C-alpha cells in the first residue's frame, strides 16, 4: 500500500490504519515521517487538553469521564495516555487503559497508550506527532494524560491548548511545595476526590497561591471540585475548558500558544535531527568509546571533546556544516586542522597541498594524543592525491 493510500485511510477515520501510523511514528520509522508530511496540511487542529497531576490523583478516571462528556456533545475524541516506561524493559505499564474501560467499544474514541521512553517532563517523545495523526483521523478533542511522575509535567503545557492540573484533598500545605512551574501551567485547577474530607482546604490553599502570583494574561484559573468516579463536576470542568478556549481566541493568548507550540516543535526536531546527523557522521566505528575513555581517564575534558565532535575550531568558528560537497571544487580546506587558513587546492596545485598537509600534520600531532601508527596512516592519506580532493570533515 502506498503512503498516499495509507494517509487516505487515516483521513477516513480507519482505526487500524491510524494505529499502524502511530506505531510507525513512535518507532521513528521513515513511513511515519512520510505520513506526517502528507497528513499535516490536511489535519484540522483539534482542541488539545492536557490533564496532569501527581500519581494516583485520578487522572485516568477523570479523562474517561471527560471523554464521555465530549462524546455526548458529538465530538470525536482521541486520548493519549502517557505511561512511565519501565527502566528495565523499556516497556510501558499501561495502567491507564484499565481505568478507561467505559470507553471501550465506542468507535468515536481512540485511546492510545504511550511510553515516556525515559523522556523527562511527563510526555512521550512522539506525542506531538501522535496528536497530528489523531487530528487527521478526525478527532476534534484530544485529551493527553501525562505520566504521573510528580512535578515535572510542565512539558504538557507546551503541547496542550488548555491544561488542567489535578490536586486531591489531603495535600493541604503541600500545595505550597508544588514547584512554581507546575502551578503556572494550570489553566484550570481541579480538586478531584472531592468526596473525601479536606477539599475545601486545598481550594483555599490554591486560591491563596493564585492571589499572590496572578497570571500575566488576565485569565483567572477557576478552581473546580470533581469526583471522577461518579462524574460529579465533570460537566462544569468541560464548561471551564470551553470558556478558556473562548478567552484564548478573543485575546492574543491562543495565537501565542500556537506560536510557542510550533517553535518548541521545530527546535525539538532540529535538535534531534542535528544530533542524529552528528552521531551518524562523527561517531562511527565506536569512536564514542574512545572519547568516553579519554574523559574517564581525565586526559581530556568533556567540553573539548564535544567541540571536537561538532567540529568547532579553537578560534570558535564552527565547521560543522563544511563538507567537501559544500565547498567549491577549487577550494577544499585542509582536512587536519580547522585553524589552517591555507585552502588545499586540487591536484593542479599539488605542491601547495603537500606543504599544507605537512604543516597541519605537525599541528595535529601536537594537538591529539593519537598513536604513531594512526599518525602514519593519516600522513599517507594526506599525501595521496585522492585525499587532497576529498572531504575535510
Ligand atoms: N474516592 C475517589 N477515588 C477516586 C476518584 N477518582 C479516582 N479515584 C480512584 O483513585 C485511584 C487512582 O485513579 P487513577 O485514575 O488511576 O489515577 P491516575 O492519576 O491516573 O494514576 P497514575 O496514572 O498512576 O498517575 C483509583 O482507585 C480510582 O478509582 C474520586 O473522585 N474519588
Ligand atoms: Mg493514570
């Protein structure tokens, strides 16, 4: 099946095609990227809602009830439940699915559990792309439950249009111990398990915190009480989220969030792509192990090693982008030293090449701790005409 046909099936809401596409994206397969390129322009943006909070506060139970609430309105709902990866197996625990059994059998709900794969911040690395696929599959609302690892779930706010932070009675003064970052990402505060004593106390604590540090965007985050197990307060939560969306659209907030989301995504992809490029080009043949040993034995410091890997010269000029194909054929630079200003010319100027190579060999010998044998190999490579024509990096 071609990518175009596959994309068509996803756009038609085919669940199997969607599931396979999400797996391809999660596993970093080329098919995933090809599909995303086809789907992104056609996917209508969904309302992405992040549900975050400490472990066990009732996120999954609440997500199930909130999804049912949106279903009653007729929206198609996608759910991304991020589970912690096992540090041993790398697999996810997948406990959230068990809490959402009330949604099984509903064709209008698509649930996907994802593992964090060790990423900090409570989100799985491919979460952004999974949201795009769910949007393409026709989901108008996407609920994202972040991994309950404590207070690191700030990442979700970068992906979501609205974020609900769940708290539970019994936290009392603990609310104050929440890191500022987590409190600031909440567009709606939800005190779940309000059937337990102490909900009012938490409400007062949150209200007190908000009065000390109000938001800069004029939105007053509501503080709601819910009992997720019985769906009490869920309609009010949906209302609050809708109101926040309207507020965002009427102010510049919505556009600002979209901009921030796209910026984060682009920079993240750029970081990943550059990292993979450096690893593929510069760390072949177990070179990393050699660097690791050098650092472990304190022969070199990690900063210098990284500078060398990315090709940063001693003068601070980056040569990372320089490759033989990018330089003009008549001006290929010395392959030993980034500080060598003499451009190595092609075969026509062979004597110049020899001079450059011998000078830079001296530099290379002094600068690196390579063995005599490695130096001999380098020298013979440098003095061969093919090397003079070749890449410097
Ligand atoms: N009494 C009471 N119990 C609740 C409520 N909401 C959830 N629970 C219970 O709290 C427990 C944890 O609920 P989950 O929905 O799994 O919590 P979670 O935040 O998703 O947990 P993690 O995904 O492990 O972080 C379950 O036993 C739920 O039945 C509530 O409003 N009241
Ligand atoms: Mg859960």
